[in-house]
């Protein structure tokens, strides 16, 4: 941990000593948007001029473009650890704040800060927040780190690092959409057995004595009175106990509220969903603006979220109507998205279809750079398998033990599957 703090202090010194325009480069997913917003907030607080660029991967073209800008310092957030061999070609100094798998060694012009080297489980926004907290001597940016971390599905492992009076935490019903989703829809899309269908959810609420509508408007969980919430909780527990699949985690979980954001963004899970929508709809600047507190961007973000959900629905129906798009093997299931699924959405689709009790799931979607790959697994180290298979196929990958991705040449899909099968057979089992 001391080495990590030393690196953070070196990065702070480098930022403070930079007088010219700083280049800020970030991944454009939820974690990347949150990390970029944290870093941008710090730079603004310290009167540093910066230019921000959102990208989904680092390549030679990006490095060439950054060199043409002739900046003294480039800061990478939520990306860079897997591209140290490319970043060393910058003509400027660089700070890399990332949590992905490390490939290679940083050169003298790079300050590389990755929590993996200190055995810390942190997201990209999490490690960026540690620098921000050290630099500003306050923890007001913790809510953004929570949003990014939840978007990266890694909250449970490091929640204590973000304890903050601006974040209210309690144990409550594990329902998505406390502020935005009609209560019966929240129940329908929950994992709670017995009531996860729309008609059953509406009937269930009626039996509990909760009217799902008020003044012609659908009610949300947040609209309920304390007594109604108590009655709903008791009824859900009683219903769940009737089913063998019942576990405490299906019903209860951490319920966080971000006090310094408008109601629509106070649930970090809902906030993270909006940021992912902005990213996948190629509008990262809208998500970035929301993180910086610009409420005027909310209306645009709502429209993006609506369009995002519609596209996801179309993709899910396409998979359902095209059973040949799923290739099943002994070790994994593969979604062959080809041109039918946009590369920006393949990770979301894989996450939605993946079930921890089933086999590893890997999805493919064509992109301008080749084939975009996204994988999820609960019982094997999917990162090692995807990274190695991508390398053998002339591509590049990265990620985490349970979630990883890669890009490979467009003619290497079958070879990748064949290689991945062999690697999965010998993969290290992940403890869950």
C-alpha cells in the first residue's frame, strides 16, 4: 500500500508542476465516465486547463493524435494498464490510473498506478478517487466513485473505502429502480421467486394492500410510506420462503442513496445505468456532464436511456428469433452477433444473458477494428483465457477474472473459439 501511496504522491506532484494544457483520456463506459469526472473535478479545483477525450481502446492512432497536440502531460483514467507498450511512445509524460490487467512495464515517462499491485480490489473510478482524495484532502467525490464502481460490478469488495456522509447506506429490498421504475415493474424484473412476472406482481401488490397507482401515475418503491414498505418487505419474505431458490441475497442487499444528486440520480445503480446508456449511445459527454452536476443534461440522458433500452430489446429479440446465433460447446456458450449486434452493446447483452449457475458466456460483435469480444464467467478465470486466445489470434484483450474482453482480427472468430475452448479446459477455477 505504501508503494501505491508513493506513486499517487508522485502523480500529484506531476500534475501540480504542469503549467500547460493537460490531456485527459478515459474509457467511455460507466466506470470510465465516473473516473474522468473525478479527475476533471480535481483539475478544475486546482485551476488546471485540460482537454478530454473518450475512447473505447488505446491504439497507435490515438498515440499519434496525442503527440500532435504536444502536451506536457497525458492522464489516462480507467484504461492504460494493458497498453503500456503503446503509451511509452508518447512524447510527453503520462499518468495511468487503471485497474485492468497489467501488460508490460511502464517506461520512465509513465507513472503507473494500479490497485492490483497493492492487492486492492478497486475500479478505475476507485483508484482515481484515491488520488483525488489525497490531492484535495476531502472525500466529496466519493459518490462518483461509488457509481463507477457499481457500474463495474465490484462494489462489495471495497465499499468501506467510500464511506461518506454524502452516501446513505442501509440494508433494504434488492429492487432496481427505486426512484424511476414503477413498483410492479421493479418486482417483475427482480430475482424474487414467485412474483417476477408482471401480472403476478400486480396481483401480489393488490393482496398486500398496496395500490400500484396514485392519481393516475404508477408508484415507485420510493413513493411508498414507511408502513407500506414494511408490509411489502414482510410479504416478499413470506412469498420467497415458499420457494426452494430463496436466498437472503435475492431479497435484500445494500441500498445506497447519493444525497448530493437530484432524486433521479440518487440511486447509484440507476445512475450507473444512465451513464452506460450515454456511453453505448456514443454520447459520453452527456454522462460526463451529469457527473459534474449539470442537471440540464438530464432530459437528454432520459431520451438516450429510452433509446438504449429499445435497442437492447431489439437485440434480445434477434437472439431469441435466431437460435443459430448461440453456439454451444462443452466449455462455454458463444453469442455470434456478427453485424447484427453493435460492438458497443455486446458487453451489455452478455451481462444480461449470463447466469452464474451456467457455463461461461462469450459474445462477438463486428467492429471497424475487427471483432469485439466480451465474456463472463463465475467458475473459471475468463480473463486469462480471453487474453491468451486473443493474443494467439493476433488481437489484444484485458479485464478481470469474472469479466473480460478483447478485439481480434475479423477472420479469427473460429480460431478464437477453438483456442478458448482449450484454454478454458485448463483454466484456474475462481473462488466464489
